[in-house]
C-alpha cells in the first residue's frame, strides 16, 4: 500500500497540446534536468531536487505550508483531495516546525524524508521532447517504453525546470480511485494512508492547525 500511495503522489502529467519537436540544445537540457531530478529524488537529496523544479512548484508548497499552519478543520475538509492530503501530510510530519520553515525548506525536507516518493521516477525516463516557446512536454517512458503521459517543463531565466504542479493535479483521479477501493469515507481513508507512511503517530489533531 505504501508503494501504491507513493505512485499516486508521483503520477505523471498527461499532455493535451501538440508541440513542435525540440531543438538539440533544448532537448539535451530538458533531459539533463529530468535526470538530475530523478537522481536527487532517488538519493533523497532535497537540495539537489529543489534546484531543478520551477517557481510554481515552490509557490504551491508555500500555499500548502500556509494552509497547514492556518486552515481550520472545516476548510481542510472542503479542499481538493490532493491539497487535503498534502496539508494533512505536512501537519503529521512537521507539525509546529512548519513555522520556522520556508516553501523551499519544506520541499527539501519532503524529498529528504521520502515524502516525494521515488516510485514515479525509479523506472522512468523521458523520450520524445516537444518545445513550445518557454514550455515543453516530454513523453514519459516506463521501462523504456513510451506511455500516453508526459512530464512538463518550463524555461525560467534561461534554465529548463521541471513542473510538478501538473503532476499533483492529475494525480487526484488516481488517488480518488484508490480510496474507493477501501469502501470507507474519504477522510477516514486519508488518515489510514497517512498512518501507513508516516514515521510518527497520526492522530485526529492533524485536522487542526499545529499548536
């Protein structure tokens, strides 16, 4: 079950817009970015991983940190499924330590502690790369074979970076399907899943801001 949850959290994005093939320099740079991210996640090296993700990824972690510190129970329960899981995960793992953390340090710690699971990249690679201006899609390969899914990249200040927010958004249907298999209320299953992967006890207090 732990592997299943990690795979859900790392589900790859599905590209919907066609794009022209990448020029050689762009393609090489994009593949190098992915390979650096993959190596960093597998090694649980958060500092290396944060160096290759885009600004929107860190903005997402900033919002999740803020909500983990401030959002009341009713607000959390009405969040989208992936946001809810993220807030509960941050509370369960870091608690009041979040007050002294930044979005960057939260992401680094998440990678260091295996919250950003390796399941989605361990056997993965990227194939055909298509660039449209400052954005790019790259076919996700699984065990060397193309899949219908894509990794997303964006060029920021001249450097290609991996976009994780599309992956988070598109993982929600997979997580919802996983939850249905338990035939229990959604929130009950989320707490159960957290207990499976968390190193410290998970109590109903995670529904409330840390004290």
